[in-house]
C-alpha cells in the first residue's frame, strides 16, 4: 500500500515540476505591462524638467527599444509555448486610448499649469502597473 | 469499496504520458522539441507516447512551419483535459 502511495506521490511531483517548467517558459503579459507602466511613470515626467526636443528623442529611443523588446519577448516565447492571451485586444486598446487622452490633457493643461506631465505620467502608467501586478499574482 | 487505483486511467498512467499531459495542461499548445527537452526523452520515445495519446483522443497534433523550418505543435483535447484532471484527482486520493 505504501508503495502505491509513494509511486502516486512521485508521479504528482513530476507532473507539478513539468507544469512549472512550462509556465516559466510561457509568455507572460505582465512583463511588457510592467515595462510600459514604468516607461510612462518614469519618462513622461521628464517633459516637465527638460527641453521637449531633447527629452523627446530620449523617449522615442526608449519606446523603440521597448517595442523591439516586447516583439522579441512574445516571438521567442511563443516559438515554444503558446497560451491564450490574458490581456485581450480591447484591454490594450483601452489602455492606449487612456494614455492618449492623458497625454493630450497634459499638453493642453501644460500651458497654464506646472508639472502636468508628472501627473500625466503617473495617471497613464499606474493602470499598466496595477494590471501587471494583478496578472503576476494570478500566475 | 474499491481501491482508488482501480480508477486510474491506464493510458495516462505511464509516467512519460502523465508528464506530457501535465505539460500540455499548462498551455494552449507546445512545440515538440520544447516538450522533448522538458520531459528529457528522445524524439522516438516522445513520438511513441504522442501516438498512443493521439489514438486515445487525448492530444491533437498539428504540423506547420516557422519560416522554412517544420514544426510540430501539440495540444490537449477536451477529453484529454478531463481524463488528466480525473487521473490527478485519483492520484491525490491515493496519496491521501
């Protein structure tokens, strides 16, 4: 009887380990979400402190690197493990629409108020970070 | 009352097949070479086990290309998913 139990336990352990190995390799939406959230929170405020042209090039360079990273991340992971995307296209559209809206608001209010980009960076980036955190906890 | 081991699925009970289904249960589909390396088995062993599971209707095999390279993708069918869950449940009953 003990032998049956030990064999069953060994099989369950093995199945668990294999499942973990697959999960580790699967593409995870929270990784790019963290990146883009941090990008917005950390880089957008720079427009309040540096020249728009100079800082704009920095932001464009980081955004280009981020886009390359995101594309490579999904392409390399999906070559071996394919999973249902947990962040659907409508969520991405909603997030991007929100960023555009906040960006336009920062631009418009920047004429009359100070630190609108700092506020805009926080308002646009935090939803990305919150969603990333929620997804990370579900893994 | 019968011992839970009598409820074990004979097709899944093979350790490689159980690991294979455990891996497929965690994704929509997995690439053959990734599965081979993860399970640490040879191509021929994996192919044999896949054939048995495919015959039982537990896995689906899809062949395609990534660029010019041929790729084989495997996924769990609905009966396969159900059978795997039930098998794991029985193993847990045995462990207690």
